[in-house]
């Protein structure tokens, strides 16, 4: 097989692979939301409710300290 | 750290970068307008000797708007947005505060040195990567400092998940780090020539076609990882926040992010279509460029749909207007780019004025409008004063929009005319036109472009005036606005 032919096959299969990866990711996003494992849309609120003493959407367990008491 | 004082976000670094965004915007766009005028009226090349020639000023224009205006805008918004979406203040870490300020001051000094060396004609002659190796080392240090800030603030966050904007800022950091290092691999001519060259002047470690490939892998992805991801990072935060509407689909934002990351890096070879690079590589660049429409439009449509049911804000709020138009210009630019990457279209478009036309509907419409909208949103929150004048934003918007439309339409006509004239042959196969014929035909379009540049620049001065007045003379705010930015009539 010539190099040029090999490059052709490589490009074709890589494209197929990337398409499958992409569709796989879309399915993963929707399926995990349907099963109730994840709620991706709640992360959109991070931009809206972003005061320093707002309650985090998901609290970082290694977070330095609370701010609510401090800002009372 | 503080025990009793109320904890607040600390915007001191964001403020510093806001100032340089305005400063470098003025310098970069003024030079841009001057060089547009030079193309229409060549005698303008000789105003200040060698320092005022097109060849000296063109790299100054591109580098100051990209690495001065745009990067300052990205950093000023980063130091604002990162704290807020992670719900942690920079005031909580003296180390991060020091790094942030050091990042700014080293950047400012580096930028001044870069400007001076470009004016002196010191360059390694690679487009958008003109700086000689000592400046490259300073740039790497600046980038490392930003990296420490990015991952440092993530390290002390209260919010566990990273908001989509932060993913884009991280992509900007990692992408540019990789691209810049590989494209700037160079050797001082002193060592290459066995002692007769210069220590400070360097040549690329790659040669010929390989050098071109690495250069355009860098060049195209600099557009991707600075102009695109650095600005998407901003719109994903500022449009939802200013409108009070959560992003339409968070899932779509994730999908578009990974799509963009996968596809962008393969598209650079479209800059070298019909050149000496292997044909399959040209085809690959072309195909990936067309595929790029999907993740680009994914983000842009997500932004437009975020306004669903709230389109009245488009007429009520000029900041929303700037952002919606930015998003629309992003769509225009990201459909135009792939069209130009198709081999048969590229045969006409390559090397013509259609290319700067394409670039400028992206940078003036998308990057410029979004950066100014972000600064308008931040100003009342970081300076604790309302926007000085809503009317001025409206005036600025219309002047600049007219400027952008004149710019890209004139360059579309000029570019296609130029491309068609270059390839026109008579019945014997001889070229019908010489180069100077095209120059004479294109003169009116170059004049229109100069006028377009003047309009955009005028709008930018209005923006700068409005911002400075906001910082110094506007009514003070007692509490931070939640969504809509307060502004005086």
C-alpha cells in the first residue's frame, strides 16, 4: 500500500472515529441527565448567582472557609 | 485571614487590565486606521521617516490590538469572572494577589518593550510572532504567571464545578502556551553562522514548507485560542449575567467546547492551500474548517437563544445590543472563514483583500464589541459608579456598526475584483492585467476602508471617554447591581 493510500484510509477512519466520539458524548450528556445522575443545566446558574456569600451549586469539599458568617 | 471585615471580591488586577485594554485599543486602532489610509494614499508612508512606514506599522497594529487590547480585555475579565464564578476573592490569598499584580506589571513592561522594538524594525519576520527571542522569554514568563493565577484561584475555590467560561479561559491558556513555544523555536544567527551573526537576531529552527506549516498552525490557532475562546469565555458569563437569563443550554455549551477543541487545531493548513504543502494536508485543513461551523455556531446560537423571551432587552439595554451583535458577527465570521477555506473559493480569495475583510468583521464586530460590552458591564461593579452615558453607548454602537459594514463590504468587493483580475487571461492565455491595474481599480475601496476605520476609531474614542467619565465623574452606587448595568441617560 502506498503512503498516499494509507493517509487516505487514516483520514477516513479518523473522521469516523471523531464523529462517533462526538455523538457518543452527546448521548452521554443526555443519558446521564435522563437517568438522573447529572443535572447539567443547574451549572448555568453559576453566572447568575455569583455573590461571594451565595450558596455554591456544589460546594468544594476542600474549600478554604465559609463566608456567610463572615459577611453577616 | 480577615476575621471581622466583610469579604468582598477584589478587582484591583481587573481594574489595571481594564486601563490597558483602553490604552492599547486606542494605540492599536489608531495605527490600524493610519495604515489603512497609507494603502489608499501612499504619501502618508513618509510622515515620520522609517518609523512611519507601512512595513513598520503593520506588525505594530496587529500585535498591539491582539496582544495589547484583546489580551488585556481577556485578562481584565478573567480576574473579574474567575473570582465570581468560583465564589472566592483574590483578597483571600496574598500570594495570588502578588502574582496577579506581578502578571500585570511584567506584561505592561513587556508590551512597551515589544512596541519599541517593532518600531525599530527588530523582528524575526513571522506574522503575529514578530518578537525576538529575549522578548519571547518575557512573554513566556508572563504566561506562566497567568497560569499560576488561573490554577491558583481554582485551587482555593468554594464552587466545586468550573463554569463553562473558565474552561474557555483554561483553553486559552493551554492552547497559546503550546502554540507559542513551538512556533518560536529559533536560534540566534550568531550561533548559526559561526560567530558573524547577531546574538539578538534569530532565525526559525524550521525551514521552508515546514516553517510555513508550523507558522500557520500557530497563526490560525492564535485566532482560535485568543480571538475565539478568550472571547467566548466572556460572552458565556456576561450575556447571561447582564440579561438575568441562564445560558440556554449548558449541555450545548459543553458540546461546543469539546467540538471546538477537537476541530480547531487541524484547520490551520487552510492558510496554505495551493502552496507547497502536501495536497492531503490542504484537503484536511479545508474539511476541518467546514466542520468548525458546528461548534462555532453551537456557541453563537446558544447565546442568541439565551435571549429567548427577553428580546425586548435588545432595545432597552445597549450593552445587550453590543453582545447580541457581537454574537451575530461571530456567526458571520465563522461561516465566511470556512467558505474561504474551500479550495475553489480559496483560488480566488487567497492573498486578496477579502482576507483582511473577513478578519475584520470578526475582530471589529465580535472581539471589539464583546470586549467593550464586558468592560461596560464590569465598570459599575469595579468602580462602584453607574455608566456615565447610555446615549453615548448608543451613538458609539451605530457609528461603529456603520464602520464595520463599510469595512467588510468594501473588502469583499475589492478582494473578489482583485482575485478575478489576477486570474483573467485573454484568448491566447496571456494575463490581461498587470498588478498596478488592480491597484488603480481598488483605490476607491481602500478609501472606503479608511473611512470605515475612522468611524470605528471614533466609536472607540467615545467608548474610552465614557469609561473614563464612568471611573471619575459618574454618580456613585451604594450597592452592586445584580443584573442590568445601571447607566445615566
